C-alpha cells in the first residue's frame, strides 16, 4: 500500500496536494483495509490530479459539483467522504439534486440535432420553463419532468412526419395527460398549432380506478396476518374506495390523523375534523 501511495504522489507538482494524497491514502487503508485500498488508490489519484490541475488546491463543494457533476462525484465517494472528514468541503444534498436535474435537462435538450425544428421547439419550451423558474413559479425537477413527455411527443410526431406535432400525433401519444399539458399549451400559444388535449372518458377512468382498488383490497383480504402494515394499507385503500380521498393524500391522512378501532373490527380515521369509517377487513362489502 505504501508503495502505491509513493508512486501516485510523484504525479503531483504541488507539495500540499502530495501531502493531502498521502493523508487520504492512510485514511483509506484504515477505512477499507490495505488490500482493498491498494486496488483502488490508483483510480482515486486521477481525481486528485484533476483537482490540482484545475484549482491547485481543494475548492468548495459547489465548484466540485459544477465541474465533475453529481454522477462522477458519486463514483469517488470515498475521496469525497475524506474531504468532508478533514473539513475541506461540506456536501449539500440540495445542490447535488439540483445539479443532477440540470444535467438531465441538458441531456434531454440534446435528443435532437441542433439545427432541427424539433430541437428549436424543445429549446423554446425549455426557455419558457426556465423563465418560470427565474420567477420562482416552478422547480428544476418540474422542468425535467415537463421536458420528458415533450421529447416523447416530438419523437412520435417525427415518425408521423408531423412537425410541429399536430392533433393526430397528440392523439396517438401515450404519455401522461397532465405531464404533457404544458407542452401542448406551448405549441398552441407559441407555434399557433391548433392542438388540444383529447377529452378523457371520466366514467371509464373511474371504473378502471375502482377495479384496481378492488384487486388490491381483495389481495389484502386473502392475507393471513393482521400486522400494522396490512391494516394501514387497508385503511389507505379504503379512504379512496369508500370516501374518494385521492391516493396521494391517504398517506398524509394516516400519518396526521387519529385511527380508532371499533369492537366489530372496523376503524374510524379522524383527520382535519372529518371522520372516515373503514369496514373491518374480514367483513368488507367487497366479499358480498
């Protein structure tokens, strides 16, 4: 291990960086064992030499993130842990997530050739979204989520030789309705495309949701255990099935509400001054 460290130290021109790498090598050996450290020390030396070449010394976390990106920093997890351990950096989970989202957005914008109409439309939509970001009306994650179906619709339209995407392309696009709505509005307002989201068959969607809930609830009824996890799943599904509470709200209701069990095995969840009765698992009307 010492020999490997000495060989890598020779690559540094700054004595301070060579000293830092020696300290890291010693820490790494203590952390993972000398044998494993000797195997990976050469790979980590590349990270240190790039830092020296660019900054001559260790920069702050934000600079590392902007240069290397969150994905590459994850590949040098142990050197990052050492830098934090000795106080050179303080990692920031929020900045790391923002960087990841920004790079995904950049990748999405590179889907089409730079001089293509698809690229022009997509970048125009991106510029609109980033304008909303500057105004504090959206987030980087929301931009990434909005661009994904936009790319999908543009790809579908390209196959149909319809650019900008027309109504036929939209009607055959299988992406999420809510996610694509912003891009459809952009096409209509910026590119003057006569395009609207197809009407949804609400009765059909409701029947589909009900069938799915019944399948999940019947699966619980067939179980043998009476543990809390099974009960909480039952109550959460029951809130939607019996009372129409949106599924994304059910977890919050269970967490913040008060669940009371009755003698017949049924339960009442009290949340936001409302009482929601859920039948007993063994006596559910689903079995009737």
